C-alpha cells in the first residue's frame, strides 16, 4: 500500500504550506485552505490563500521576469522546459500518487496525467526551434518584409480539480517557449498539486539561476481568481471549468479587451450505428463515462443507439458495468475512485431523482 506521507515528503509538501509563490520565494499570510482527500476524508495538508498584497507582489515579479525571459532565445527557453520535463520524469510516481489521492481519480489516471505533462514539455521543446515567420518581397527597392512573433506577457491560468496538473502544464510549457511568464491559480479543491508542481519548478529555477516570476502560483477561492481575470496587466487568461464559470470569466476578460482561452463542460454523446464494432463501442462508452468518475469535460454523457442494436448494446454495457470495482483509487485493482466531495455526490443523487421523474428506470 502507498504511504501517502512519504509521497508528500518527496514533493516537499508540509503540514502547512505557503500558497503564493514567484519561484524560489513564497508567501503565506492569508487564511488556510484545507485539502481533504475524497479517498478517505482525511485532512492531507493546508495551503494559505493569496492576499491582495501578495498578489501585487507576484504580478510585479512576473512583470519584471517577463523583461528578461522574452529576450532569452527561444531554444534556450526550450532547454529550461526540457529540464522541467526531466524533473517530471523523476517525480512522476509521487506526483501521480498525489493527484490520485487529492482528486480521487485512479492511480493509473494520475500517472497518466503526469505523463501528459512530460509529453507537452517534449512537444514544446521542439516548438522552441520552430517559431518561424514568413519573409516577403516589398514594393520598395532594397527592402524585405517579415513576420515576427512577439510574446504577450503574463499568462493567467485557472485550472479545475479534475485535471489538477496536466492542464496547467499544457498552458505553461507552450507559454514559456513563446517568451511568456505564467501565474497559476489551481482549484481550491486540489491546491497541493499546485504547490507540488511549483516545488518542482523551484529546483529548475535554482539550478539555472532564473529570475523570480517566470512561474507563479496563487491560491484561494473564486475571489482570488477574480483578481487575476480582472487584471489589465494579464493579457491572456486560460480557464478550465464549468460553462457557468466560463461565461463569467469570458465576459470579464472581454470587457477589458483581454484574450481568453476557455475549456468548459460538455454534453458529449456517442452515436452507435448498426454497423458499429460493439466491442469497441462498449469499452469506449464505459471508460468514457466512468473515467475520473465522469468528472471531466470529455466524459460520455449520452448514448444515441440505433434501434436495431439497442438491446444488444444495453445488455453488453450492463454486463461491463457489473464488473467495475469501486474503491480506493490508489489500489490498482479498483477501476473507479470517489467523487471529489459531498456536493458532487448530492449533484449525482439529484440527477438520478430527476431521471426517475422524467420516466427513467434505475
């Protein structure tokens, strides 16, 4: 059985942690956010919320870091990202365990999420040598025109609990090689994953004598997120979460003429035709629905089945569901872990009652 205390120790997670950081420096004057594991309900650790003063310190550091970082040649920035990817390889096992324990997804999914971080770092390293632009003839004698990429500045990242580390790194790895610096607000439901990733970055930062502010972390509830989304000094906000959240973030950022990248919830359907491979259909439908306990934007929400194969698909799917093992996600014999919190359980039960009222059979 995994010793979660050893896992936390390897990642530099303490009993209480500063929730605001510019790299090697951290700050912790705000109130504590307690992180409880959905696996067994126990308190894992605590992280301080970012105060308004700490936020200003972090933005100031990010602005100064950008002046240095944007002038570093892109392949050199790619080398820093490569080193971060190597650190992720070193810490893949404990970070995957933390993702599983703090969020509730299966250990294999937690490890897979860290592997996605590693993969995007490799991808970004390649892109650091491909920031190409066109050169064109000019109508003026002795002149040429050319395209040149310019870094945006500070990229704000707001991530959701369901992918507590990968989504952040999808953004940062690409932003970093483009010469941008990042401020990350992890979900208040998975703050320790944010602290752990920042601790790993700190090692890279120290080894390369990098300035404070290239990778920053802030923590807390939606009010902390609002400081980021409404800040005119942050030209791009990338946010992952519900459509309700997306409407709020999108409108706030648009009002100040900022840019936004929104990855929101969905109502995904699988359409099953008469000539479909039903073996693959059942496997895909099952994992698509129960992976991460259905708590992700790509989860299968609906099956639209042709009447000629409806009964067969239903029978096979019921049989497949009966073989699922639900329990501690750190136990590799289990396929499905817990929902993130009690509110998620209530939403699940309410959905079942709604289905019954609409004529559904449970």
